[in-house]
C-alpha cells in the first residue's frame, strides 16, 4: 500500500486531504471532521483544528497552534507556535499569530493586513489589529480598541475601550490606553493622545 505524502516546505511527510474542504493535513496534525480546510490551505506539524473552525485561502496552521470554535483563518494568514485562535475571531490577509508564548486571538477580534500578534499577547472582544501593527509581550488589546498602521503595543500594556493606537505610536511598559483615547504620531518626535476632543502632548517624566 502506497503512503500518501505532501511537502509542506521541509520535505515530504505523510499527509492526507481533509474530507471537508480538500486541504492538505499532515498525519501528525489533528483536524476534526466538523472543521473546514479549503483546497489551498494547509495544516501541519502538531497543529489542531476543531469545532466549526474554517481554514481557507492560502492560510497555514502549524507548529502546536490551535484553531477552534467558529474561528476563521484565511487569505495568506498564518497561525503557528503555541498560538490559539478561537471563539468567533478572524485572522486574515497576511497576518500572523505566532510565538513560543501563548498568543491568543478570540471573542470577535479580527487581526488582518500584515499585522502580527506574538508572545503572550491577547487580542479579544471586538478589537482589531491591522495594517503593519504589532502586539507582543504580555500586551492586551480588547473592547472595541483598534491598533493599526505601524503602531506597536508590547510589554504589559493594555489598550481597550474605544481607544485607537495608530501611526508610528508605541504603547509599552504598564501603560493603559482606554476610553475614547487616540495615540498617534512619530515615536522619534512627539506623541499625542486625544481624549474627549482635546489633544495632549505626551512627555517622558523621570521617576
């Protein structure tokens, strides 16, 4: 009996086409019959996809990643490492959720464009991370917050409520951005926060 194999990029390994969608799944990976893997999508290594999750387009799920619930991973998005995408979350475009931490995208969150979520970062509720934005470390983005453009949120920072972080802004340390706040501007120059219709310049203060 001939063994079916497929090359996911590091040489051919035993694999099969998932009955629900026809995408390639390595025999080391686990995909439930209820989950959908589209014809051009790939699930390999020790990844797990279950529930009503959909992986389609040219998306990849690999490493020890898990995608479950009603989550959607599509376009050229990649979920890898120990990352988890679940609930009703979407990861699309060329976005990546990855790392050796416990990166999580869940609730109704959406990560798209070329955005990256890594480390132990969490993006959840109705939050959006897009453009070239990066959320990493132990940072959390939640509520209806948006992080986009070239913005970075890392460390133990929280961005939540209806806050927007964009431009070339960085939010780090134990900073919290919430309410209707807007943080933007050139990091090397001035950074501003806008709250309740008023614009404030942020300045660094010594401890």
